[in-house]
C-alpha cells in the first residue's frame, strides 16, 4: 500500500491519476525546456570568415608551394652534380653592366660643361689688383713724405748706416826703452757718441 501512488487530491482510480499527473509533468518540463528568455543573452553568432581563417590557409599554401619549388630545384641540382664528372662551374661568363650607366654619363658630361664654362668666365675676368697702380701710389707716398720731412731723408739713412768706430787704448804701464808706448793687445770697444749729430736723434714733423 505504501508503494502505490499517492495523489494530492482524492481520486477514484490512482493508476489513471498517476498517468495523467506524469503526462502533465512531462508537458510542463518540455515547455520549460523550450521556453525562450525575454532578454537574449546568447550573443551574435561568430561569422564564418572568423571561424575559419582563410588568409592563414592561403599563406600556408603559398609557403608550402615555395618550399616544394625549392626542394625540386635542390633535387635537380643534386642530380646534376651526381651525374656530372665532378667539374666545378664557378665562372661567370655574363658581362657586367649597370642600369644607370647612361644617366651617370650624362650627369658627368653636364658637370664637365659647367666646369668649363666657369673656367672660361674666370680666365676672361680682369683682375682688380694692378701692380702699376700700387707702384704709382707708393711713389706718391714717398714724395709726400719727402715734402713734409724737416731734414732730407737720404742723409738720415746715410748716417744710420755709418759703421761704429772702435777706439783702442794702450796700457801705460808697459813702455819700451825708447820711451814709446807699446800696445799690450788689450782693447776696449766704445761707441763714438759724437759720430752722429745730437746723439743720433733727428727731429721730424
């Protein structure tokens, strides 16, 4: 009796009441399971191009193709070396050339012509420094100095170029038997202060 279904409300047939209650419960659980929330919190679906990175796949394919091409080249070189007689091909028979050789030649010719033009202008230019004018100016300066000088300038130069006189004095303690003073060989050098007028000083304006 205790294992039989106990309905909440009094019923004539407990077995049928159990079946009906079980059916209503399953319908309720199914409705709860299929119920949709008022606020959608699932978020947006991830786009297909983000789920599968096609660019990455493309780069991997390109990288694999490059690796395969390099491997084929390497295999072909190794097979050529294996079937060869062991000769080393290390000489380059192609000529060396530059892509901008013509441009550099044109630039060099342009610079050469410009330098020639500058050289011609420099050579044809007359110098501003003339020696004749300098000599004429110096002669004028000399004549002006001669005119304003109190004494002739030639005499002053001649006096300043006179040699210094040397006066020798004999030793009086050594005399010969004849009474004539002999030179002992010891001399003193003194400047003749009277050799130039007014002690070598000249008055000028």
